[in-house]
C-alpha cells in the first residue's frame, strides 16, 4: 500500500461519477460519461459492450493504467486519483493481477520464469520467488511444465501460465481482458472453469471483459456499457455450490 495513504472500510472497488475525456488536438472525445458503481471483494464480474462503449477505458482505470478526468476511484479504500506515478505502479503491482487475450509471455524464458516476473520488482529473495512461482503454476494445473517455453505449450497452457503470473503476487483483484479470445471453445471453457474455481475456492475478485455471452454466463454479475455509461448491471443466479458455470470441476492429470 502506498505510504502516507490511509485505507478505510468499504467496497473493494468504488467509482463515483467517473469521467474520462481524451483530447485529439482541440477535439474532446468522451470515453466515460459519469460511471458510478461498486464491486465487493469476492465478486466475479463480466463487462460487456460494443467497441467504443467505454469498457476498455473503464478497465484501464480499474487497473491503474489510466486516471479519470473527473470523478473518483477508490481501490481498497485508496483514492487512486490522488496517487503519483510511483504510487500507482506500487498499487498496481501489489493489488492487481492482469490476464490478457494475447498471453504476453516472454518466448525465450521458461514458464516458471514468466510467472516470477512480477516478483522481481519486490524485495522477495530469489529462492522464495521461485517457490511462489512453482506454487502458482501448480494451482493452475501446470506442475511439471515449469521449464517449458511458450512454443512447447498449447494456447490453453499459455493462458494458464498467464493466470499463474497474475496470481503470484497474491493480488486483491484479477483483471482479465478477453482471456478466452484466442482459444477454442473447449479450452475457453476450461479457462473459465479455472477462473470460477479461483473465485469460489480462494474468494478471488475477478473482473473480465468479454464479447461472448457464454463466457459471461460463468460470472455472477454482468455490467453492460454503451456510449460511456452503464446501461445494465444485473446479477446472474449462481448454481448450487456457488458456481455460475455449468461444467464440472476440472481435474488436471499429472504431466
């Protein structure tokens, strides 16, 4: 947590009258036009909307990759707009894990080295970094694949490495941007079941952007954006046991 900032009790995420305007010369382009919502710890939320609806800008603000033009964003009680660049980077590293559509793995490094990357910027000793990376890979079903490089892994395995990398810092939130966009249907369902398990078993807060209703159906709450505002915010009815997806729990065989 940034020094000098005092956290207060409340929702894990709270945004109030959030406005984001991009300037192109003298032209102002509104991306968010007054968004207010809160997300509690342990929620599993999907965000949907057409291109230009504001969902990507909203995710960038949530991820501390961008700051609002007006309005406020509180993350775990910290007002993000009051932080400087170094404090934003620290908050990002400590509180948020990112999963992207394109995996974003380094091709010349092993799976375990890719997962270790977020820890390099901390003071954690090398032996502990390696242990935590191995534990994160085990948590996503990749024990025995630690030394494999990206070209030795399937698309689904690469995305699991990316999820392990997001988990290794033990963040408060995982932000997933189209995490199944480059995967086939079966592998997409496996990745969503993995995220569902992380949410259900570890109470991990997960927010994902998707264009696919069947992917969104795994989540417990769906937020729809249009023209920079929220036009729909509704819960999904969870299935018995608290699961929103329809697949049985996956069992990973030993490699």
